[in-house]
C-alpha cells in the first residue's frame, strides 16, 4: 500500500499545488467524502495536526491534511510522532507536507518514502521556457498575444505557474476570444489593477532608481494596500519578508565565496530568473549581509510582539518595521519622528 504521506518542495507553486490536488482527487476517488484541513506550521503546533490525523472523523470517510512550512519540522518529538503514526496508519488519513524551500530536514526526508509519488521537488521554469509558456497559455485558451506583451507580463508577475495562470486568466474576462493581447492591454489590466503582495513590497524596497525617502513612502503605500486586501495576514507578510532577507544573506554569501559567480550557479542556488537576479543585485547594494541579519532579527521581534498580543498596535509595528528596513537599514530605533 502506498504510504499516506507526501513531501512536495520547491518554489514552483503552480505545479506543486497541482500535485497536491492530484493526491486529494485520488484519495476522494478511493474513499469518498473527506474532511480537508490546511495548516501553516509557523502558526499551528504540530501536535494539533497529529491529533486530527489520529482522531479521524465521524462524518466522512477520510481526513486530508496539508501542512505548509514543512522545513520547520525538525524536532525529535515531531518526527517521532510522524513515524509512529505511519506505523499504525490504516489508509483513512493522508498527510501532505509542503515547503517553498528545495529541501527540508534530512531526518524528515528519510521518513517519507523516496518514490516518485511520495516525494517531489518542483523547480522554477528555466528562463528560456517562460516566454513560450505564457504565449502557449493564451493560445490554448483561444487568444493571441504579442511577444512584447508576453514579456511585459513576465516582468510584472511573479514567475511561477500559479501566479502566471491567475494573472493571465484576468484577460479572458476582459476581451473576446481571438483578440490579440498587446502591451497596452497588459499595462491596462495588470499595471494599474494588480494586487500588491509581499514580493512587490520587497521589490519596491529594492528600487534603487528613487531616493530612500521615496522608497519608504512607496513601500508604506504598498503595505497599506496589502493590509486592505483579502489576504492580509501579518504573519504571512512577515514570513514572506523574512524569506526575502534570508535569500539576500545567501546572495551575499555566494558572492563573497565567488565574486565571479555565473548565471548557472545563481540558478542552482534559487536565483532563477534575470528579474530576480536584478532585484537581489539591487538589494545587495542597499543592505550588507550584516544589515540583512539585523533586519531578520527585527522581523522576528515584530512577529513575537504581534503574536503575544500586540494586534491593537499591529499597524504601528509594521509601519515602524518598514521604517527600520528602508531608512535605518536594520538599525534599532527608540522613537520614530514620523507620522506612520
């Protein structure tokens, strides 16, 4: 019997999510009605996840649990819980572990069977595949698109298939089939109406074409848009920012070890596209590796303060964090002489 545990890692969210859906559909086909649960392990104790898996349900035939941030599973007792559950699992529950990282703790990887079905890594598309992917996506849906328009989409949208599918699909409700999408259409649909997220916030923080004060002003504006959006979790925002600055630390380390590091090595280490490489090249000009470490400490401190009951001053904490990152470059501040 196939083990009821799966480990899907890597930054290609679209294909990774498709794999999760395929496991769920196969499970439903096998057992019928199921209960679904999704957790972020940075927010939910793993013992709570295991309780759900072990308890089952009275109202359906199976339990399907997805745990994100699987890279956080490292503690001996957590790994022991998984091993013991697998020994007695009867096929009425499935656990899917998901991580944006390429790899997780080696002890966790050993628990998950090393089969094509149970353990998969989802890498970002090669740079040469991205433009054909966008053009083909429009073509198979009955639309034409100019090469320049497709490239502009890639410049504006996070380059994973999930984000690309979501943003490209917006054109299908705005234009009739057989319409040829142009740069003007992309500018109209995406540039002026797209939702902001933690990645666009970080991108604005790295915008070296404007002054520090303007970067701060623009970053605050994006933060406010994020807070007003449907997906406005401060925890997710802080996790995303931390991920960006950990990646900046990695960029510095790679270039300190090899000042002439080539494009192939950068891609191997997660800096897959020219847009991302330009972003982190700019970021490295703004923040040193030491400043990136200080910023990560600030992010952690704000996260702890919000979790311990600071929700009433959440906006102030986040605004102050942006001030520390953009204008103070990670340095601590005792008071802020700005209306933020």
